[in-house]
């Protein structure tokens, strides 16, 4: 997008802030990417917490056989 901005100075047109239609080549992909990121974070569901499993009780060896 920064690379396309100087075209406005070279073209010497009367677009406001030299921001002409050539900027669409950079702005459309930028906003599509931003929309994808926003929808990812808005729709994302946090994983449910893992259920706590109580530790298994281990029988201690008594030494008697």
C-alpha cells in the first residue's frame, strides 16, 4: 500500500490526498485480511476446560507375600 501511494504524485491528478483508484490494489486485500482476522477472534470459541481427573490411589506394597 505504501508503494502505491506515490502514484498519486506522479499522476498529478486532483484526487484528495493523492489517494486514487490505484490504491484499491492494496486496500481491498488489506480489508479482506482484517475482516478474516476479526471474524476469527469474534467467532472463536474457547476450548472447554479439561475435566479434573482425581489421582488414582496406588496401593502401597506391604512386603508380605
